[in-house]
């Protein structure tokens, strides 16, 4: 049972009990404490440890607290009464900092409320099992004192650690406590065989961790975490987010995050999980993009008003990209003779005829990418050869 002066730190005290797995109730009137005790002893509840805060906020009901304590002890329960106090000056400063009213002086001076509360709680302080003076203690210091003096070593809850991977191109996470940039490691993005994979695939891990660079990084990073994590736990921190980022959040960041997670998995004071913000594992990027088909359609709709259009069937995922590279798709979709028809292997192209002319580099939607020129020479069948399509950046 936690009680004491207003502003002495009862909220911090009950937080320490809650972090240690106690069933906690704040501002419970004394008569309801007896009913709660009966519930715990009836066998219908699985609660084995409970912490209750009761104080003068209960008003006239608080007068029954001493009687309720006697009833609980007669019924076989042995509640431990923890009384929190602080100096008059400390309590004054805390009320001024929080700008809250004292419960016993809603319309008067804070000092009057503090002195009235001392008078009311005097007999209860004499009956307390433990008296904790929070003068000069911060909230974190008080929680540590409660955990050490009352709950015993090892009673604090584990640090909830989140190892978060992300891509810098999508912006850094706002909730990160520590951010590590691993873009200096070798990137698998430019390897065609590794690009569709993720940082959990063995080939990517081998590529990223090849050489001395990754090894030297781990030799510095892991000891740093071994130093920081116990310090955060000792300070009373309950949640920590470590963000590890590369360019896209797909390869290097995942590899390093898994290495960090394996390293701290054996720690008893940390409960760790790995979260991938910008990629879902199991996802594979398509080898062929539909960009060329879209550009061909855009060219046909903008090159000339005389171009005849038709709507073709919707693209089929099983046909698009089957053996066709992006260059082949672009060349085949755009190239034709001066009046020849396009025979495109990509369904969805909306052009039927394309006159032989130079695509304007200004005033055309294609100007956002490059200017494409169709040569005047034609193959024997009357259509322009794909090699005659050339790009000017």
C-alpha cells in the first residue's frame, strides 16, 4: 500500500511496482481496498502481487484507512505500507513546477495545503512499514531506489529494445533514440543477382560482410552497445529504439540489424525485437519494369494529332517482361517505319501508326526524360530498325 504526501512521488513509486509486474491501482478509496483484498484471497483471481495508492485525494473516505488496515490484517493479509515524504521546500517547488493545485488547498496557498496534509497523515506515517524520503531525487532516481530497496535486485522489467531498419531515401525515423548509418558498407543493389534479395539472404550477407570493413565496424559497434544498454537500464529507461539505415532499407541495414539482434539475444536485461520499416521480407522486386511501355504510350499520345490510337488489352503479368529487357521493350514499342504499324510484344501499347518525325524536346511530356529521334532510314520491310532509335540525354 503506497501513501504519503502529495508531490512526494507516489506516481513514480507505483510505476516502479508496475514495471516489476505488480497489479496496480491508483487513488483507490480505503473501503474499496478491503473489497480488493477479498477478491485476491477468494481464489477467483490470479493476481498474486498488487500495489495500491491511496491518499488524501480520497477526501472523507481517507479517514477509514487505519481501520481498513486492521481489518486486512485480521483477515490474514499483511499489507506493507510504504509512506513517501519530502521536505516542505521540495514539495513547494514541485507544485510550482507542475502548476497543479494542492488537493487540500484548492483555493488557498500551497504551503497551507502541505502543512494541513502533514497534520492529517501524521498517525499513518507512524504506522508505516517503510518511509521513503524523495527530497533531492529525480523521478528516475526514485524509481531506482524503490526497485533496489523494496523490490530487490533483478526486479526491474527488461528494457524493451526495438532494432529498426529503414531507408534514408524515405527519411529517418522520428522515434529513434540511436541512429546508425551503414551506407559505407558494400551495396548489393548494383548486382543483378542480389538486387531482388534482402539482407537476410545468405548471398547478400556474404557480400555485405566481405572484407575487413564490416568486421571492423562490428568490433566497434557491439562493444558500444554492451556499454550503453546496461547504462540505460540503470538509468530507468524502459524503451529504446536503435535505428539502422542504408539507402533503401533492403540490404545492408537488415544484415547489420540481424547481427546486432543475435549479439544481444543472450542478455537477460533486454527484450529485443527487429522491425523492418521499409521492406517486407518475402517480397521480391520484379526483374522487368513496365516503365518502357508507359513511355511508349506517352510518346504516341503526344507526338502528333494525326496519330491513330487504339486501346489494347490490359497488360498481362505473365507476358510482360518474359524474356524482354527494358531496352528491347522500349525499342520495339517505339520503332516503326515512316508509316508502318507497331507490332509490340508488350500488351497495353495504345499506338497504331507513328509518322517519321523528330520528337520535340520542348512542349512534350517526353521532355522530362530525354529526346528520342526516329531515323529516316527504313529496313526492307518498310519499318525502322530498332538500332536506329537513339537516345540523347
